[in-house]
């Protein structure tokens, strides 16, 4: 088994083109995506805490409508509103003081995990308020408080999103290629004649790819995410790697399925693209799940990438404790077990 792992390592690093491609994907590609992509918000969840419940505040609330905002949700105290933001029920919270009609002091609390959307949502609100209230009669004083990403640093969010998309792509491709290249080279039958048990061959090949991907993940996180983009981590990095380990085996199950139906590396790329793109689009990496239609939201809950992104954002931005992450880790594990079992059974028929 160790000899198979060493063999896979040597074969991978001899392929200079593949090494350079993966190195690019885990470095320059993440940097470009982090610094060059902007997102416009849609269907933003808004929470209202209105101590006045009359006059100007009611008029302002009436202007929060689709497509930019969902129907506002009302709360009775600030703790409930902040809890709703923490649990991702809403992104923006508006607090109208008792004397708002006189002071024009409005407090805005925003979940800045998705920095671009939070910043754009605040800008939308400011435009509504400034257009609605006559400047010559009223002085509007807005106090904004952004949670989890106080400076609305877009590269933090975009960099992590692209990082997880790259991880998804590389896992699918490498876990399939490690088997398909045996078919292309004509060594598949030779591999079947070896006295090594088929289970050991499968797990050794997957383990070697996991170690290779882990090396590039450490490079991406250490250099690009932390050093270049200065992304903070408020949670436990060890929990992130545990989630990454579970995610690898979840996707490697799909990779095994691709390997079982592919005869060439070109086919691996084609099948990987067909599977990978919907998974990324439904994951919430680029568009929040709550901005999707009902069908897509339902499908997103069956994607392992959705839970991986949720866990990663909770660890990096929110600093979530383990008890908050456990339900998501369990769902990721459950989906991973199902996918790996199906992929393992499929490719096992070829041995």
C-alpha cells in the first residue's frame, strides 16, 4: 500500500504540466477571483426593531421591497435580532430608537460575512433613506455595525469562495485521473493481476491524492489566504481540516464514479465539468442560497460543497463553536458516506 502511494506521488510530480496547473489554481486563480469579482445583492433578508412603530419609520420600512429585499421580519428586542443575523435568517437589521422622529438616528447591523452583499445592501438602504427624507428638514444620522467582517473586505469572502471551488475541481479530477490513467496506459489489466487486494489499491490511490491536495491546500491557505489577502480566522483551524478531510472523501466518491465510466482523461474532464458546475452554482459560493428559487434551494441541501462552505465560513469569519458546527459536519459526513459508498461500489465492479 505504501509503495502505491509513493508511486502515485512520483507520477504526479513528474507531470510538470499538471503540477503547474494545480499550483496556478491554488495561488494565482484564487488571488484573481478574490480581487476581481463583485457581487450585486438580491433578496436580502431584513430584520426590523421599531420602537416608534409610526410616522417616518413606517414609511421607510414600506420602501424595503423586492427584488433587493425580502419582506421585513419584525423583532421585539435587539438580542433576538442579532441572533437572527447570527443564524443567517436575515443579513441586515434596522433599529429605530424611541425618539427616531426627532433625532433621525438609525442603527444598522449587517452580517458582513458576504462582504460585497453587505456593503451593497447598506448602500441601497442609504439611497432609500436619503431620497425619502428631505435633507433641508431632517438630519439623518446612520450608525452601521458590520458583524464578522467589519471593513467589508470583499477579497476575504471571494478568496475563500474561489479556494473551495478550486478544491472541489481538483478533488474530482485527481481522484478520477489516478484510475483512468491506468486505462489509458494499458496498465489496468496488469494492476488487476497484482496480488494486492483491490480495496487497498483504491484506498492507497485516494490517500495519495488526498495528501497531494493537502500540500497545495496548505500553500493556498498559508500564502494566499492568510499572507496575501490577510484573511482572518476566528475559529479552530483544526476543525477546518477535519471538514476538508470529510469533504475529500465525499467528492472522491463522485470521482470514483467518474473513473468507472471514463476511458480517457479527456472524458474525466468532461464528466467532471458536468457535475462540478451545478454543484458550485448551487453551493452558495457565488450566489447566496437564499437568493435562489425554491427548487435550487432544495437541491443545494444535497450538495456536500454547500455544507463545506457553510462550515468554512463559520470557522473563518464567525468563530463558531463546535456545537454549532456539529449538525453541518454530520450532514457532510452523511452525504459523504452515501457518495463514497456508491462510487466505491461502481468502480469495485471493474476489479
